[in-house]
C-alpha cells in the first residue's frame, strides 16, 4: 500500500470535489430541461421586457428558489414585436415570465 501524505490527500479531495460539482451541474441542467416549457424562437415577457429566445442558460437556484432556466434574446418593442434598432439584449428568469406571446411548435 502506498503512503499518502497531506498534499496527496488535498489533491485527491480536490478531484472528488470537482467530480461532485460536475455531477451537480449535470443534475441541475437535467432538472431545468425537464421543467422547461419554452424553446429557442419563443417570444416571452416579464414585468419589464419582451424577448425572442435565442439562448437558454441555467441557474442553480438561490435562497428558496428552485433551479430554473434563464432565457436570453433580443429585446422586442411591445407595439410591433420587432427588435430595437440599437440591438438591446435582455434576459428573463423562468420564474418571472408573465406572458407567452408566441410559442414555437414542439
């Protein structure tokens, strides 16, 4: 049996922690994907803005909130659903969505 010193132990524990974090991240993504009702191309609104989703990321959840999706996209004018000329982008957290304006077919 090989002798393990303190440095070897620290290296081994860091490896285990990294593996654990990667598994947590995978589980969070699987949970979010399973509970995500929206797709790229959907148009959604919260209390501030309207966007057409072009990217979906994930949050681990904070305080008492569950892990959820964060939707990113170009900010749209509410009057005609066209992007602003300045190309503003916005993100909307899944828990803040209050309206789905256009949902792509799944």
